[in-house]
C-alpha cells in the first residue's frame, strides 16, 4: 500500500529575514576558521594549480577532508 505524504507548513517552519538573522550569527558564516596546510600531492582548486610542497590557507573542514584523502604532508 502506498501512502501519499504532503509537506506541512507550520508557522515556525516559515523563514523571515528577522528570524534568519537571529538564528544564524554572522560570525559563523562570514569568517570560517582557517588553517594553513602543506600539500603532499598536486592539487587543482577552482582552476588554480598547486604543486606538491605548496602552503595554502583553507577552511578547517576542507583541510580535514584533504588529510583524509592524503593530500596534506605530514610533519
């Protein structure tokens, strides 16, 4: 048996500009934490090529993902 679910809209689910500003502090989205890393492999980010050994400044979240993939030099 298949059931059909329709989206329900409640007053709290509707966003207004004043609610968004109060819910999301400007400091979180304006300046994410940054980190300087040294690359162990060639990397191309948005059309810019970085050879191994380059030191680049990226967000901490992106640095964590690059470490998991093996792009960040140890030490």
